[in-house]
């Protein structure tokens, strides 16, 4: 995703801001939406990775709810299993796109890749982390999967907006 995002720096801003329809997000709105979740989750991932124990097994076993949430987020054969309403605070069409959305996205992708590299040696089921849903804590591995699948979902949406 990071290389794709870097390629967007060569595209005219008007094209990045263009909405395919009145109710759709532009490519830049999709990235800004992802960034808003990154601002929430990246600090949580950093803290949790420092607390997680060393991996004892090479196999990660997701929790039932975390697995369901992650899989529901991931597009299947180019189609969404379900549509979801976003939180108002995560909706860039309500309060405008950050003018640095593309740079922030690229920076967050680099940071996320670094965290995933660190996660390889850790037991991602050994600690639970908070989510954007109050009172819900999931295994670190499930939350990482959810966030990555969420990014895939919206990067595909951004690509459609550009085509």
C-alpha cells in the first residue's frame, strides 16, 4: 500500500479530491479516513507490542469475535460483505480532509510496517487492546488484522474513486 500511496504523489490534487458520486468518498477522503483510525490505533499497537510476550508458537489463533469483525471488514472478490456506518469523528466528508492526508497516510504505512515487523516475534494473543468501540477489547492480533483489512477495504475504495 505504501508504494501505491507514493505513486499518488504524482497525481493532480483535483483528481485525488474528485468524488465518483455525490454520496461517495474521493480517494483523498478514503485516505484521510484511514489516517483517523491510524491516529487511534498506532499508539495502542506500540504500547501493546511492548507488553506482549515472546512468541511460543508459530500459529496465531484468532478469537471468535475478532476473527468475525476482521473478516467482515475485508472485501471478498471485490465486493463488501457488509456496509458499515463510520463514526462521525472518522468521517472526513463531515469536517473536511486534512491537507496533508497523503503524506500522513504514507508515514503511517511506514510506521505500521515497522510495527508488523516487530510483531513477528511476539505472541499476538498474549494481550488485549482497546478498540474504537468503547468497552471492547480484542486480542492484539485480531485488532491488527481488523485495521489492516479496514485499510484494504478503503484503499480499494480509493482506487475505484480514481478510476
